[in-house]
């Protein structure tokens, strides 16, 4: 007699359940997917006991007739795949025909369903894999699925469940993800009789994003329609990095309406954001990818949470491009926020609340509000203190309060150096001055604009270096006194192997013999830095980075190098800038194609609206 036996249906279902039904949230996911596939636009979920006591999903979808109710709980029974070629062209969330029988094998499952064209519904119950009665029953159009005592017959699985709170969190996550994938569908969650989530049907993804990430600012709007029919189309919203809770700090990825985990997509988004994310920061928000169904294999994961692309590199490229394009558009918005003259008061009402650079402000300024009227604010509210921020210009200020000693610390000379106000202006920006020899303070339409001078200059130089490098045209400048360098073995080797790379970067070097080299030219943009240190560091970076090429336009080691060069050459913290220098920096920011973040992802500009500042002082 043979040793191999075919497993019973019952056992096969339990084994499938092991993969498909990992925890209560997996049940919610499968049931909600079924409701969505049935065309429901209103789905309500009720759970008790973290989902182990009860999960009930009620939908207003197409429903099932009596025969279908019975078939639906059979293994490998589905209405969503027709023939053998169907797997290549899946447009529904389900297709495996496994969810209901799997869930039914590890719980008490009740189905109650009625299609629109039938006067009565059907009710069926399965208890831990065995059918217990089917009969007619009255019900509204649609389907109600109840799952009780989940894992009642698999104590081992039950033991692996986490706290009720954790399981509820996973359930909420399922609903949040599905709500982003299907903004038009109203979704609600009741937990032990109380409202857990209320996500009404929305007409746009943007509105849904505000529901799901409430209180978070949208930073980038991504919108890249398919270049050709069936090609990848991308939409999405990325949130300002580095703020918010763990939940909202994740990137949610939706492919053809299906929430998935995908490292390639995640990587592509990070790649597209290069130079705009700080070390350790991850992108957050939602990315929606639509691609011809034939281009993805959704049948690679039992719970369908992972997928595989037939042309992954094409998708990767499309995402990098879409994110970069969104960044470029954002750059122009920041530019117009800062440099464009606008009608008074426009700032306060926030022209781009969702993409704007500043925190979303809703308050209206009081007309004629004294906030920003310097003399009154100062006389009444600011006591002169040691280390007061600005040389005082207003005659109303009680100057005598400053002791002579404190006066020494104050850059008194600067008052006279500051030209009349009309002179220190760039576009709509009026330069107030410099703070801590690092931040440039400007006033614009009643808003306070603060610029990190080092970060700003760094980005400007970096953009110039990148452009020069890409066009193979980094201008060099001859050194007045060529510098002789005695290199160690390792660096000398790098020099010999990658001398060409150095030439592209704008260095002119002669081999003098053995390990000695003479530096005759350096990149003109960074003239004035310690040449020796720069060459040595450049060599080290070139040596480090070799072999770790990336796919982007600029190899990452070159990118790092250029960032280092820009950093070394940029005005530092502690550099006092003359008004003319400040104006020159502002003008160069305005001209630079990118300026909002330094090459390491730190922000360059912050804008504080008048309303926001008034709030600091409890004026509103
Ligand atoms: P799959 O979704 O992979 O087809 P399921 O086991 O989840 O497999 O469901 C089996 C079938 O039952 C579905 O193909 C569908 O025809 C039917 N069905 C399940 N849930 C619903 C529902 N809420 N409304 C209408 N039909 C449903
Ligand atoms: Mg299903």
C-alpha cells in the first residue's frame, strides 16, 4: 500500500488557513476585499474582543444567490477566475477562492447574502469546517459575514496573537490602507460597540489622505500619468519627513488598488528623494501605482501582500522620475512662496495649504493688527536682555537699559553698515539682518522668513557642481602656488586608477614620480578651501565608493563627493555677511534650480506666518 495519501478537504482548508488567516486582521482584509470585489460602496466592520470573539463585515455589494453561498465556502471556488489564462490578467482583489473556506475551517462562520434580483436571502453556517444548515432568510441587499470564535479550534495560533490593542491596530491598518486604495468607498469600524474609524466616501485621493493622515502636512504631490497605454501611472502624496507618529510615518504602497509591501518601490521613492531626505529619514505617505494587470504577478504570496513586476526596472525608473518631477514642481512652489511679490495678506490665508512650505494656518490676521509693528511690540513686550537679538533701530526702544558691557557684544557697527531699508531688499523680501552669524532673517508680506545661510549656499554650490559634472564641464582655477602632495600607497593607487574622475571633478594634477603628485588646478567654485585636505578626502571617497554604483543619473559616491566639496566651500556658520552678500545669496537661491534643502536633506528655509508668531505671544 502506498504511503502517500491525499489530504481531506478539511485538513487542506486548515493548512491553507495557516497561510491566509494569520490573525484577526487577515480575516478583516479578506472579507473587506470580497466586499470591494462585490462592488460595495459602503462597508462596515464590527469587531469584539480584538477580533477573536466577533468580526462582522456588512456590505451593500452585489450579494450571492443560494447556490453561490454554498459554493463560496468550497475550496478553490471563485467567481473571479474564468479559465486557465485568467491568472495573467487579474483585476479583482481576490482570485484564489481560498479565503472563505479557510476562515470557515478555523471559526464559526455565518454568511447571509441577497443579490438585488432576489426577494429573499440565504443564510449558511460553518462551524470549524463543517456545514451546519443552509436556509432562506430575509436580509438587505448585499452580504453580511460573521466570524465568531476565531482560532477556537487552533489554540496554538491563538497563543501567538498579541494584545487586543495590537490586533485592533492591525485591523485599523487594513482599513486605512483599503480606504486609500478605494477613496470612494465609505468604510467604518466599530470596536466593542464604539466608533473606531469613520471614513466616509471621498471624491479624491487627496481628501482621503487628509482623513488617514490627519494633522500631517502634504509635502509633495506626485502625478505622472502613463506615458503609453498600459504603462505605469503614478499618483500619490508624500508627507513632510521626520514628523508624525509611526503610523503616519510609513509609505503605503498601492498597486492596482491592492495594498502591498514592495522593497523595489520603496527604494525607488527613496532614490527619487535623494538629497531631500536626511540620513535615517524614510519617506511617508501614499503612492498609487496603476499598471496593466498583465504586468504584475499577484499570485506570489498566499495573503497577496507581495507582488512581482514583469518589468521591474521600468517601474523603478518611472517612480524615480515621477518623484523627481514632483520635487521640481515643489521647488517652484517654494520659490514663488519666497521670492514672488504678492498681494498683502495672501500669505496668511495660505495659497497652497497642502503643498505649502509652512505649517497649515487657518487663522485670519486681525486687520490692522499691531503684530509686526516693531515699535509697539518692543516697547511693551520686550525687555532688553543680554544677548538681545538685533541692534535696535527704533528710537522708541529704551536703549539705556543696555549696560555698556552688553553693548560690546552687540554688533553696534552693523547698524551703520546696514543701508537704508529700501536697499536691503530682494524681490518681496526685506532683509532684517543676520542672527547668530548663521541665519538670515527677512520679512515678507508680514511673514518671517529664516534662511540657513550655510545650507543655502551649500545647495547652490552643489547644484552648480552637479551641473558641471554632468556636462563634463567643471571650471577649474589654477593655483597660484601648485601644491605638492606626498600620498600614501592606498591613495596613490586611487589616484592612478581614478585620475580621470578627478579631472572630471575639476582637479588638475601632475604625476611627479612614485607617490608624489602636484595639484595645479582645483574646481573654481570651491577655490579658497584647504586644497590638501580636499584632495585627500576626495581620494578617500573615490576609493570607498567604488563598486557601489547606483542606477541614478549621478553615481552616489560622486554625489557624496560633490556634496562634500560644496559643504567645504559654502559660507559657514559664524561668517558675518555684509548686506550686499546677503542679497547676492538670495539672488543665487532664486536662480538655483533647487534650493529648498541642502544636499544632505536639511531644510534651507522656514517661514513663520504672522499668525503663527502672534500665537507665540498669545495675541490670538
Ligand atoms: P476569492 O475572493 O478569491 O474569489 P473567497 O473565498 O474570498 O475567494 O470568496 C469566494 C467567492 O464568494 C467569491 O469569488 C465571490 O463570488 C463570493 N463572495 C465572497 N464574499 C462576497 C461578498 N461579500 N459579496 C458577494 N460575493 C462574495
Ligand atoms: Mg476573497
